[in-house]
C-alpha cells in the first residue's frame, strides 16, 4: 500500500538533520529558528507529520488510500544505478503563512512523489512573508528530500508581497513573478523538462489521490491543462475561483448579476453552468469537461510551451487595451494562442483551503477515489471530451461590478 511504503521510506531517513535556509536563489547562512516562531520540538513535529502519512499528531485532512492499480502506468521504471536524464513530474508551490496546511499539503505531495518515483520528480517551492514558521519547516525539510533523490528548488524568505505591491507593479504582476520563480528551473534546464508534467498546487488541503487523478485525467483525455474544483463554505459550498474561471462558451461558471441594492448578487452561485449544458451535464456525472480558463486550487499541465518559451505567467497588457484579468486566466489565454487549448476541469477533485472545511467538502462532494471507483460503468467513448475551438468572445471582469464581452484573443499579435 502507498501509505505503508511511504512510512518505510520515511523511516529510512533516520534522524532529521537541520539544513540551510535559502534567501532568494542562492544558499544562505546556517539555518536558525527565527524569533522563536517554532520551538525545535514543534519543528520536528511538523516535519514528521509532513513526512509520515500515518502520523496524526497534528490536525490534517484524513485521506483514503487510492486504488494504485489505476495509476501504475504513471510510474517510471528506473534501475537503481541509473540517473535519469529527464524529469517527468515537476511539482510547484507558492506558499505564504501555510503552516497549518503543511502536514497535509506536503504529505500528499510527497506520497505522490514516492509513488511516481523520486528520481523522476522535482519539487520547487517559493515561500515568502510567512511569520508563522512556514519557512523554518521548509528549510529543515529540504535536505531530507534531496537525500531521497528528489530534485529540490527552494526559495525561502522571498520579499515579493502581492498584498502590498510596489508602484507600477500591481498584484497580478507580483503573483505572476512568484509563479514564474517557482517554474524557473524548467527554463534553466529545458532539455530535462521538455516532456515534463507540471503540477502547480495552491495552499489547499489536498489528498494523494487528487494529485494522481489530475495527472491521470490529463493523459486519459489528452488534455493540455487540467484543473480541480475549489470551494468555500459548506451550507451549501460555493465554487471559489469565479474571478479566473471561464466556461468554454466564454462566460463565468455561475452568473454574478448586479444587485438591486448595489454591488453584485451571489444568489445564483450554486447554479453552475446555467447556460453551458455540456459542462453542466458532465459535472453532474463527475466527468471532466472542457473550459476556456481555470485554476481552481490545483492544476496539471504540459511543460512544453514553457520550456519552449512560448508561455509564461504575466499580467494583462494594459498598454494594448487587454482586459484586466488574473494571471492564471491570462496564462490559459496564452495557452490557447499557442495551440494548447485542450483545457478542462476534473470535477472528481474537490479542494478547500483549510483542513477543517476540506473535510466537509470531501464529505459533500466525495473523494476522488470514490468517483474513480465508479468510473467505467459506461463506454469509454462516452467519457471522452469532444474538444471545441475557443469561443468568439470571453467575459471580461476587471471587478465583479464591471463585466463586458471581449474577443477571446484581443491584444494578440
């Protein structure tokens, strides 16, 4: 079983050693606890809880053991004495004040890496502005991961703060810079990552089967980019990433009309894809469906357009009149421009941003393992997405109060 094998893998680490802290891209001074944020005992507790899936000392979302036979074809076979010339899976994270989530988030990431093969995986994390101890845990963890054969790229104590952008550099520009920093190793060694699959994960409570299912569905559907679904609340839960996501008809996932009392109304937030019947039907069946743009807490995509320097995260081009939009939406648009428009949502993967609320979401929506077990009752052809071209126009929404329709490829060229 996956959990048992990772527990053995964890024990092989022996005594945890405290590593060095990276300040920016260069290795910095000897690691020290900063301002007493975490005692050494607490730090060790977080490390063990992140490394060992059987350790429940700290609160974390309890995840089921997936049916690994479904994902065995994703594994890379490697002779023990052979070093691979290419890395197959590239995990990327931007973290800020994420300490409570680390045991689940890092634990699931490491379980997936263990299954896929550490020698075939890279882990890139950019952390910054985290007085809660996130940086300490990451700094102490990195040497252990390196000894396991994982290619690690950690940038800690980064000073870019999207919540306090500098003049001339708005929030989306800052976020794009942070995302590009996490992906920088792809560009520095393109030959290694040409055929890689990128997993970019938000600060979410995620299970190993979520990660493996996203990889599987991207391959199964021959997609360029696959997103989860993220939620907030639980009575009922509401789709979260409404600012970024666009259906294949170019519209929002749910309607956000003006409110008679001013501002906008969220009364229709649970009526997903009210004007896009294919996505609505496939969502009800927990089958992947095509969209124009998404991010939704976790995304898996091909590295090829990045290493070929055709696509990178960026802010909208205000000088060209491009709609002011979040950097993931612009990223998806650029993927379409470069011929990578097979973008989809995998509705069996449902995420939340805290351990407590994630439990409620998983109970309400179901774990990915549940829907994977029920898949295949109909013919395989019925499960395949019939890929469509981009819509003529996409909803532009600089703010929720400002909505208009623009050509999907405006400002291109």
